[in-house]
C-alpha cells in the first residue's frame, strides 16, 4: 500500500541496489519478495511530473512460509481415564491460534493459543484420540498432531468369598475371592478392628488379578482375638475403585482341658479317662493317645461327649510295663490343646500298674533243697 501526494511514477527494490523500471503511480502494488524465510525489506522511490525523485522509503516484514510444529498430551500422559473430561497440554513455540477435533474431520473454531485446555472426549468406553492444529501469526497451519487415551468408566470386580461375614477364624487363613478388571492395576487387602474401623492395616498389595482363588493368606496369630473387618480394594488403570468387606471374629484361644491324671491302675483291667473340655466355639474332636510303657508309638481312641468327655483305655494296654497317655482336643477353628499342656507326646501322664492276687501274672515254681555233709580235716 503506497501513499504519495504529488507522485506520478514509482519504482521498487528488494535490496536498494537493483531497481524496477519506473511505472505509473498507484496506491497499490503487487510485489514479490526474495525467497527464504526471514525479515524482508521493500524499498520505493517516487517521481513527480517535473522529474524530481524522492528519497528512498522502505518497510519490512517477516516472510514465514513454514507451518508451526507442536505437540499434544492428554492428562499428563496417562494411558487411561475414567472421565470424558480431560486436560490437554499443548506445546507450540510460534502458534497464535489452535483448533481441535475428536475425529480429525469436524474441527472446533480457531481460538487463541494457550498451553492447557479442557476437552470433552466422545461418549463410550474405549480408546479416544484428540487432534490439534496450530496456526502462526503468518497464517501458516501446522500438520495435525494427536494423542490417545483409553476411556474406562466400568468399575472393577471386588468380592471376598471366604471367609464369610460372621465367620470365626483362627491361625493361617486363606482369604479367597475375586479381584478383576479388563484394565486391572492392583488390589489391597486390609483389616481393621471392629465393625467400623477407624484405621486399617495392610495385609498385602498385589498387582496380579485373581479369579475365584486365594487372594492371600492372613496369619491371625499376629493379632489379638476379637472382631475384625476385612476390606478388599480393587483399582484399575483408569482410577475406578471397588471395595468389598466382611466381618469376622478371630479366635486363636485353644480349648480348655481340665483333667485329674490317673496315677495307678490294676493289671489287665481297662482304665477310664474323663476330662472337662470347653471352648468359645464347638469342639471338633477329643482323643486319648495311649501306649504301653516304653513303646515308641501311641494308639488313640475318641472321647465321647456328655456332661464331660470320657473314654476307656483297653485292658490289653494295662500291663506290667505300665501305661502312658495324654489327651488332645481340637476346636472347629483348628485350635489345639493337650493335657499335659507342654510336650504331651514326649512327657505324657504315667500310670503305675498294680497286681491283684487274682491277676498276678507270674508262675510260682517249687524249689527243692538237700543237705550234704562233707568231712574236712583241720
């Protein structure tokens, strides 16, 4: 665009050295800049009707024929999201405007360039791609840049199948269940005291999904007896979280056995063994283990329950060698007690066997004596 009040002719140059031919003055002129992206200067001189030539006038402009380059990152580079609403991070040094698309066909209006922008993904779970184009001050439009993310709004599966709510457990307990998701990340098993724990203690954290199998083994010997809540938390890569809880009672207290040891018995007669056995839960078994004195192995017999527990050791084990025995009781949770309490099989109760006149086991042999006189000379 040119402006001269008295000019009748004009001429131009790209370097102020080589000039175009004089031509009739006009307010507008199409002119070709030299090639190459950089700052360009155009020079002009005017001539009036009397032949007077003006000084040289000029103006500069930056020639930029290269489109901008940049990048787009969704949600700081995360691979999954559970929300249609995401944050785009943009990077383009010479962009002044930008526009976006979810399908690379329909584009948003051009808007001022910023480093971040909120964006709504297309509805429906699956991989989503967001496209962006940049425009610079010269009007050059960049190639299309894109980034992808997986939209996952489905909750993972979290289910404790064993133990069940209300169950009493003890010892090392296999916790079984399901921890699954198509985009599985991890699961955490925790326990807390009571029905509504204020704090939780982690039992295990695992990164492998589990389907109707053992999640982990919890050694309840490490906690006091009482009521606890088990909590399973499953998280997927999109941040979806599911939980399941069960309420259990830990009882590692063994049964109580009250027994008056038998100190003596009669040879070849059965021996009655009785005991008071109690537990916070049901008794699953009560047995007496017995052997002849000096034997290496024990025989066993079940004690019958009633007002107390009792059974009879057979007479065949009541011999001159004496009798050894101990009592063992187990509850439904696997807690075991013995009487004697310590090392029962190694230090059992010992029974002295007495012999009655009717049951004396030995045969008496008659011995005869004869006196012999032998003379001795002194």
